[in-house]
C-alpha cells in the first residue's frame, strides 16, 4: 500500500496521495437501470481495500462516541458491530484483516471523515467497479458466520464478491414499484445486468441507520481535498 | 204418519246440519300458506374482526394447514421468515435457494375470505439479499411487494384484507425478479370461501418450478444460476416441490382406496406452463386456474406460470400413480415426477392386471405381405358347402398370393398345388401342419425342388384351414379327399401342448 | 386513516435522540446559514422538496399550510436538495408565491448535507436525466427538542399530523 502511494506521489499528482488509496480516472458513467442519468465522473481516489475490523477499531478508540455502547440510536440499529466480542475488542468473529461489517451509513461516513475523506458516490463506485470480476454466484449464497480476510492482490481489491459496500447517495437508488417485479425492467438500458440490479435493490431497501452482516464500505477522497 | 214426520224431520235435520256445516265452512278463515323457506343470510366477509388475532398455522409442502372454521373474518398474523439455504436438488447436486420459511416451495398459508391478514416478513440476518413478497391474492400495487422490501436482519409488516376467494401464488418480487423466483421464492396462499371448500379425505400441496444451472443435469457439486438459460427458457431441472424425489418413494403422497384426494397444484415458473397429469388418474373435478367454476373429467390440466389449479380425484384403484408435467422430456430428463401411492383392495372390476400372455410371432406380416386381419370364424357351425365357400375365399385371399389363383405355383419359387404329387401322397396331418406352422427347407414337388419358406398361418381358424385345404384338394384337377376341422384342431392342439 | 394513526403511534413508541445533533448547514431563504434546529423550542414539521417540483411539492406545502392553521405553535422546516437552483432568492420567491408566513423556514442544503438530512428523515431522491427529481415523501414531526415523535410517508394526512402535534 505504501509503495503505491509513493508511486502516485512521484507521478506528480498535485495533492499527496491518501495512504492506501488508488487514483481512479474519471469518465462517463451511465446507469444501466431505469431512470439512470449519465454522470461525468471527475477523477478521485478510492481505498484499495475495504475498511477492516482493525482499522475501524482504531476509529472507535479515537472517537468513542461511535462505540457500539455509546452510539445514538439515531445513527445505528441495534445490530451495530454485534459480532465484535466487546465494544472495544474484536474477538473471534471479527478478524482484524476481514472487512468491517454491521456498520451504518452514519458510522461509515464518520470514519471516512476522520480519515480526511468521504464515502464514494454511486457513479464513482460503479465506474471503479465496472471492470472488476463480478461473479453472480456470490450473490446467491448466504453469509458465512466469520467473514474471510481481504484478498489483496493488484489494483483495487474486492469491489465484488466480499461484502456489499455503502455509497454516499444510497438514498438515490430507486425503490417501490420502480424495483418491483417486472417494473424493474421498464426502461432499463440493460435488463441483463443482474448483479447491478441486485446492488440497486439492496440500496433501495436500506436505511441510513441499517447494519447488515455482509455490508461494509471503503472511502473515497477528492482529488484536491488533501 | 209419525214415520213420515220422522222422515221429514230427519231430512230437515240433515239439511240443517248440512247448512250448519256449510255455514261453518264459509265462516272459516282460509288456511295460511306454508311459510317460504328463509333465504340463508349472506356469509360475513366484510365485518371488522373482533377478538384476539390468530397466528396462522403455516405448513411445508406437501402438507396443508387445516381449514379455518370461522363464521366471521378474523385478524390473522402471518409470520414468514426468508432464509437463504443451500439444499440438494438431486443426490450430489446442490443449489443455493432463497426460501420463504426454509423450503421450496414456500410455506402454505390458509385464510378465510374477509380475513384481515397482517404479514410479518422477516429476513434472516445471514441473508445476502433484500427480499419482499407479492401475494397474487392482494389487490393493490405490487400485491404487497412495495410494502415489504426487507433487508437482511430486518422485519417488514403490512396488512391486507383477503377479499377474493381462491388459490393464489405468492413470490418475491425484488429485482431481478426472474432470478428470485428461479431460486425458489414462490409459494401459495389459499383464501377459502366462507362456506369452505367441499370436504375431501386428503389435501396436498404441490408446486412446480424450474432451476437453471450452469452445469448439466445431475452435474455434481454446488451449481450456479445461469441467466442465459433462463432467458432462453431452457431449464436444467423441472421439479415438484424443489427437489428430485421430493414426492417419490418414502416421500410419496399417500391415500387409501375410496379416498377423495384434492391437490393444490401451483406453478412458480418462472418460465414454463405445466401440463399437469396424474398417470392412471382422471381429475373428476378441476378448478382451472384455481378459479371459481369447476370442470369435470379432465385428464391433463394447464397451470400457468405464476398460477395454480385445484384438482380432485377419487382413488378407487390401488397402486402407484405418477404425477408428471406431461411435457414428457421434463418428466423423464429433468425431474418433473412425483408419486401418489394408493393402498387398498384390488378392483379387478375396474382395471385388471395382465390377464394373458401368449406367444405372437408376427404372422400378420408374412414375407412382406400384409395379410388382412381375419375376423373370428363365422359364428355357428358350417355345413360342408359353407365350409367349401369359406375355403375358396380363404384360398383366394391368402394362398393364391404365392401358389397363384389356379394353384399353378411359380417355377423355382412356389410349388404348384394343381396336380401336386406331394399333396396327393402326404398325410392330412402333414399338410395341416404346413399351413399351421409353415414349411422351411427343401421340398420336391413334381420332380422340382423348392427351397423357400412358407409362413405359419395359425391365425386362420379350423374352418378356414379345413375349407381351404378341401378346396385345393378338389380343384385344379385334384381329386383328393376333404379335410375336416376336427383334424385341424387336433394338429393345432397337439403342437401347442408339445414341449 | 386508522392505519396511518396506528403507524404514527408506533413511531412514538420508540423515541430516538434529537435530530438536532446532526451537523448540517442549510442556506436559508433569509440568506443566513442555519442548522436543522432553526426552530428549536417549538414542535417542528420537517420535510424535503425542490423548488421546480411540478406537483408533489406544492401538494406538500398545501398539506402543511392546513396543518399550521390548526396548530399555530408549530413550525415548518423544508429543506431543498436542489441547492443549485433553489438559491435564497428563489426560496424567497417561492415563499411569496405560496403565501408562507414566518413560521416557515425554506432552506437548501449542499449535496452531502442534503443526503444527511434525507438519511434522518428516511427520504429518497434521485436526479433524473431531464433535470427533474424522483423522490418519495417523508414528513417527520419533531418535539421542541428535535426528537421525532411521528412520521408519515404520504400526502393528505394533515389530520393525523395535527393530532401528533397536539400530543407533543
């Protein structure tokens, strides 16, 4: 991770590269879903890996208001960090190098703000994930009791196939009859984009305080915000 | 004089009595008409439920919950848990199903028309996906789907009034809906009319559905969903109740002879229409498409994708009755078979087992000739003249094809009968044997050797053979004695019982 | 009707913390930058809209006008998610067009803060290709300290909202 940041810095990028992040070139993003607008996505930086349990533990230690025994019910549902052994200890079900899950949108946002970043938007995330291998078999299978560690590897890791990931504008995902039954296909640019439909269906059903055993996140950073 | 007076008095008194009677009769009120039978009050399907809510008893296929016996609508609570599970669809082959209640098809729900149904849809925390539910019994956008989008680890609640009686499919309607249905998210809800369905002895719940896997039929291991096969409507499996063998062997449906069996049969799809048939059964009643108007005496009924039917059969004959989708490759190659085993005393008066097994040597097709089926020997005994007539006709129809109409034969191929020295010298039994059993191998007639194959003609009756031989032996210049039917019978029986 | 009240009553049964803890900056029609707690001390109805909305938002304003007529102590905070078009000047114009009195605060939030307000209200919106927005309805009633006591997801419920305000 450090070497990538160094390379990025040496490449003459105006701002210092955020540690652990990779620059994503911008481009046109068209949602394959109905009512999908086109967006011209500006270049941005994205975490190479999802946020881990170890990283999130450091966050709640530094910001105790986000510990599971102190957090406002406004900002997370009762399953927030439920698999951790204690509010300040990971335990067997939350491996340090596994992605953190059971976090709400508010908690994810707060973490990214603490790191000097933010959550990626839908267009940014989908653009970055467009060419990553996306195997539908992951979507079919229930969640294991203990999540595996981040796989690592070149480029941006685990965008698909490890955990769902929060985006900043999840509340922009269509809900209701737009996503129900056949209605989901009306006007869709690509009704065969099943995995995309599955992501949108999830986002359309989430609330900001929701937590899920397979929902984590990673952070994005503006090009010049640092 | 006294007598006459008495008589007059008698007459008068009779007259007066009659008058009194008549008068009395005139003054009686006309009898009121008998009261008309009171029309039964309409069943209550609209009142607001009072009393404690009832928690609905939900069952896994093939079981069906007991009928609700209620005079009035109730407040019914339905607790339905969505669980994503990996199950076997065939020994050694597994698939990741998404289920209502842990099984495919989902739990059966049974309510009464007019009930106010409060649905609690819970999505297990271990689920990967959001799910919801669309009840075809519900009128309103999405059939409940929009009121029930539920993320893993959450519960949604909504309420509807079951206004329409019938048997309705429910299914998950989250995008992409074909995948959610293909992965097992379908079930049925029965909204019973207030008077209840007519009584039967057994009720069963069966639902057909397809599975689309990347691997071939019976490929082992955990199989993935194949969207392209789904789009092309080429399933790998077509199953009753979510697995091969779900209704087979020790899991077969059961009944006793005399039972009236009702099957609530649904079709989750997502693509195919089913041609539902019970082999050896006739549906004496079908509610096509689970509507209100019954049909009778139906062999095979269509069940639309996303639809259902109610079928009833009376099982009078014992045995194993196979349930199939009569698009038969689905039954044979893709798993669409189930069984209904009926036990009880045999009913030979309705269907016998095999009664006879006789040898059949294909004599209808003799050496390339198609020999017309000859009906049974004419009823009633024949006299000699009649037999000769029959024999002449038989010769013309059959023997002449080879031996020619004048018995002249074909040189080198078929021996002549006219003036045949063989015919003149052979014993009756030998000649009869040739007709009954055929003749193979060389035979010399009038100095020429013939080495063909005369086919057996056991299908000819004794009268026909005796008549034909008698004709041949007295025609074409032959002056040989007649052959009797009893002789033919003797040869026939002798060789039949020969070891 | 009864169902709506039951739903609203259910919201009351699980009180959450005050929404005023949410650190957002709203650009009000007055030109000032305010927080969600701009009307703290009064019961408040909070919702979201955008000024160019052709039908649903005028209907929302209509509903809330009726509510205020029967609950004079209440205040309304309407947050626009279309800050680009709903400038303070535009917001003042809208207030004039709808004859909104001083009990109304119209304000716009930048993109990230708008998402945060939507998050606490349970509101969804999406910008469409033609510049319009698809959005749901989320109307939340807060007590004097900003704690949510009732919520509605449809228009035309003003009687139920009045009842909730009377209880606060």
